[in-house]
């Protein structure tokens, strides 16, 4: 959803379906993958200060949609 810039699930359905089909060995691996992707995006947009590694270490970091309880931009 952050990749296409919307919180509209219908507009994001193709992307969501593609991501749901992505194989991971376990839930932890999936969470690490998606948190890294969110951190890389947030750091590149300067939405968070610091490095990707510091973002990954931040247990309170979460994506915009989750942080705002599903409310869009």
C-alpha cells in the first residue's frame, strides 16, 4: 500500500495478492522482510531519521497505515 501510495485495498489488490503469494520459511522471516522494506522506504523518503539499521532496531517503528489505524494520508 505504501508502494502505490494508497490505503484503498481495492486499488492495491493486485499488489496485495502478489505479496500474499510470496513464500517465506516462517512468519518471522516475512516480518523481517516487510519491516526492512518499510524501513528502506521510510529512510529514503526521510520520513524517519537515521539509517535502515537503526530503523530495524526500533521496536516502535511501524508503517504509516498501521500507525494511523488504517486511516489514509
